[in-house]
DNA sequence: CGGAATGTTGATATGCCTCAACTAAAGTGG
DNA sequence: CCACTTTAGTTGAGGCATATCAACATTCCG
C-alpha cells in the first residue's frame, strides 16, 4: 500500500495544482493508521474530532442516523478521500462516518493541517476544493433521490462510484470491490430493499451491469450512463478517467 | 438596506470569530449591485463566473436543470448568504443560481476575495466554513427527500427556512415573505404539485403553519418541529435564534 | 455445523402520480 | 380600466409504482 502522504498528494493533484513547497508541506503531516472492521464507525454524530481521516483503502461512508434508528447513507469515499475534512471548521459532527467492509484510514491532526494552511495557502485551497466537490456530489444525490426513477437512481449511483473508482485507481478494468449490502443500498437511494433487488436484477438481465457479493461489474458502460442520465461534470476532474 | 460589507460581516460572525483586521479586509472588497426580477438567473449551469454573489435582499435559489427540462431546486438563500462561493475554486458551474421573487445581490470579484485569504487566512476560513454549512444543508436535503413522508418533508423544509430567516433577521415575528410557487415547492421536495397542495392544506387545517401567496406564517412552532423531525444542529449556528 | 444476516420472490396494500376540469389570480394590451 | 391571456392553485377519480409483508433460499461466520 502507498503511504498516506502520497495518497493525499495524488488525490489533490487530480483537482488542483501543487508546487514543490506545497508537497513538502503535506509530507510533513504526522498521522496514525487505523484499521476498520466492516461497519465500524470512524466518528459518530455529535462527536468533536481533532483529527481528520484520509481513506487509504476500502470504502468509507457518511450517514445520518434518524430518530427511529434508520440510516440515510449520504456518500461513499475511497482511497484519497477526506470524508471528514469539514470537521476542520465545524466542531460538532452532524453525521457519522464509518466503514463499509474493511477499510484503512490515516488520521491526521487538525492542528497540523491548519498550520499548513497558514504556511502554504495553496494547500488550504486544494483541500477546500475537495470539500466543494463533496458538496457537488451531495447536490447530485439530492437530484438523484428526488427526481429520478429507482432504475435511473441505481444506474446513476453505480456510474458515479465506478467513475470515481477509476479516477482513484481502485477499479480493475471493468470491475470493482464495493462490499455494500442491499439494505444499505436501499438506505442510500431511499427505496425499499425489495425494489433494490428487483432493479438490480433488471440491470443484470439486460447485461448492463452486475452487482453481487459486494462486487460491481460493468458490462455495458454507454448503456449504464444512458439509463443513469449520468454526466460527470459535477465531479470536476481535470482528467476524466473514461 | 444595509451595505454589502456589513451584511457579509454580520453573517460570517454568526459562525466564526473575526478580528478587527479581518473586518477591515472585508470592508476593502469592491462590489457592484445587481437587482434581479422574479426567476431571473444570476448564473447558469456551465458558466465560469469571476465574481461571487452576496444576497442582500430577497430569496435566491440553486437548482439543477435536468435533461428533460425539469428543475430540481437544491437550496434557498437569504440576506448574508454566498450562494455561489464554490465558484471561487471550481471553475465550471454544475448548477444554476437564480432569484425566487425579486432579489438584490452584490457581486464581489473572486480576485479580491482570494487576495483577502492570503492576507487574512481567517477571512478565508470563515468563508470556507460557510461553504461547509451549505454542504450540511445539502446533506439534510438528501435525507429529507429520501427518508421522509411528504408531510414531514414539507414541515422540515419550512422549519429550516424559517429558522434560517430568523437568524438572518428577515423574519418578522412569526411570518416571512417567501415568494415560491407550489410548482417550485414540488420541484424542491421531489413530489407532485397536487401532493404539495394537499400537504399544505393539511398543515393549514391543523393550524400548524400557513403558506399562501408567497407568505409563510408559523402558527404552532413546536408542532411544526415535531412533524418535520427538525433538529437544527446541522445549521451550526453559534447562537440559535429560537 | 448451526445460527444469523442477507438475498429472493410473490401477493397484497397504499401513497403518490397523472390527468382532467375547474377556479382564482396576475399580468398585458387595447 | 376592462377584456383577454396566462399562470397558479384546487380538487376528485383512477391507475401505477413502490412499500409492506411473508415465506423461503442462500451465504456468511463463528
């Protein structure tokens, strides 16, 4: 596995330009590694963390815990992502962050990240930009879950995940490990498990994509894009991977 | 009407601490005033603006334009908000920004805002924090539109709007001008107009709140909070207005 | 090997959408 | 200022997509 500094630098460079000094500053970050079991939380709603997690491997999710105990999954994060960067400036977490499947994260103290902002504003701008892209992904999720059919929602979600996985380098050809359950998928797209299952079977039968046992396989990318009304502009990548 | 500097300073201070030097830096911003007619756009999807709008009066919205011409409204903004601050670091707009009813905005050049960051990092952090709170509002909208009944969605939306309007100072006692049509409400909550209408009549009949002719009146705030499962933590206000 | 969690499938119920017909309000031009 | 047009709001009837429920199959994991 790459080290945390390299993972972060590689990620930031996908969206921003960094100078040698910026990179040196990032390399000065200390961190500690944390290995997560499936469904283990990194942070809980209400916590006030003093470090931010950088995903090194596996899938990490952000979710709301509802009054009745249900969950609403908000986003999924992979190697290079900073799923709780917002805690740098907002003390109390309004949502939780946890692993889907096994994952490894590097915990970087806020203090060091903030010091970097003062010394190299450019590093701050790059991380700020990451949080802005997060926001764009949230906006797209609003539209996806509000204005589209189950079939389209599902296709769109998998388009986004696969596209980002390609950018992140964790997708192998047309396949990707994404160990999420149907129940979690239901709590992501805002529909019942039974409906998730049926939509999944439909995409499988039409040889568009196949998701089973936590593995996503793309069989017909153009068709999946069309079904999902997917337009990757909102991901704001400098070099589109596909 | 207050001037733009004062509006911005007042807003940032609701979430962040600013020193005298920070405030002086903000006062150095140049801007020009732009008056908007109902439904006029400030920026369109695909634009690459070089200035950010600060809302001075009226309601401004952010929305996605879908393939079939429909709209998905994403958020609403009022005096003090910076609805397109993200364009500071993301060149191409992935959504549009426009007025609901008549509105007035101040356009501040990106160049000047970025210069302020270099001179007073604290000013940058305060604006960054605003964009992070925006993201929290988006997350809440995902949950609202995905995991709640129409009735609850509607109550939650009006709770948020009224709460923020109080913080912003534009609500008078228990009433607020919010000149949105039922069709726009439908395109916000992801439901049909007919359903919006019926939910509205239900809230009116139960004397919880009344929305008509672009005016929101709260009749029973505790009840509205309960119906909407509203918890304002995600708005991250230093001093809750209610 | 046994138990729990997850996935599968059909039958039934229902909330919401669609459509349509109508009313009310707002904007426009003579 | 009024007639006209357009837009917004209202309401009921009917249909459909999706939720719910239940029973069972499969996989995972200790």
